[in-house]
C-alpha cells in the first residue's frame, strides 16, 4: 500500500466536547477500518487548540484576577492532556498507529488552519457543535472559518441528534 513518503496528511481538530470525540471516532471508523487501519494511506495529526490563559482571564475582567492566571493555565493544560489521552485511547482501540499529537495554544480557527499549512495536509476534520445561526454569529464557528480559510478539503462531522 502507501509508503510513509506517499501518505497524505489528515489533520483532526479536537477539544473537550463530545462532538470532537465523535468526529475522531467517525473518521477512524470510515477511513481506517481493518484491514486499512494498519496500512492507511493517511498519516494523522490530532491537534488540540488550547485557549490562552490570558484570554480566559481577560474575559473575567475582575480586579485581582491576575493571580488566577497560573491556576487557569494549569487547568487548561490538564484539559488538553486529558483530551490528548482520550484521543490516544481511541487510536489504540481503532488500531490506528501512524498518529502525531499536538497541543497548540491559540484560537482554534487559526491553530487548525496553521496545522494544515505546517503538515501540508490534504484533509482537515472537525466536529460540528450544531449551533444555530445566532449562536454561530455570536460565538463564531470553527468549522465555518476552516471551510473558508484552510487550504485543503475540510470535512465537518456532525453528531446525530439523540432522541
């Protein structure tokens, strides 16, 4: 099958949501099923965009909040480590081994598009939170931004609604 040099790169964005977990599992189930799992044409880069502690602290905007920054930074690192560990467990359970894991501080929209450039990815996979138009306008949509700015194919995996 494909040698390491021939493999295309697939970047998968993760966060601490069930939507990103579903997107990662769905991707592996559909693109890395046995016998492809061990000899897939893709190398996978799992990227967790870690919100900068300064952004979280600045959003609180309370006097004396600067002392909280080290604790916030520590909590954000723990969340990222937990998310990466969960992704590693999914990789093991799906027999996907050609995977790189990265935690990058910054806005997820920029981090994912930069990861595509850095790794020369041919596919970017993101989960969909399923926000409506108003929430998307207020909060911003990572998937929408990536569709318009990533220099590769963007696959948005939407988790089915549970009855």
